[in-house]
C-alpha cells in the first residue's frame, strides 16, 4: 500500500478527527468535574466560616443574657 494513497489518507483523517472529538468530550467532562469540586470546596469553606460566626454570636448572646440575670 502506498502511503500517499487517498483512501489511506482519508482513513487517517477520520481516525484523527474521531480522536479529536473524544479528547474534546473528555476534556469538557473533566473541566465540569473540576468546577464542581472547586464550587463544593468553596461552599464548605463558607459553611465553616458561617458556623464559626454563629458559635461566636451564640457565646456573646449567652454572656449578654447572663449579665442581665447577675
């Protein structure tokens, strides 16, 4: 078979195009997964900060209540 054969070149082009499509789909899925992981981590950090703030406010409220009774 001649490497310059149009049929062989056509098959190579189809295989190459298919590989490109597969790479694009895999990349897009990986990107979405990474974005979800990042958003989940940011949400966790905000939740952690909010819990800490709520606990601090609860302590302050308790102290205020105890000063009113003392």
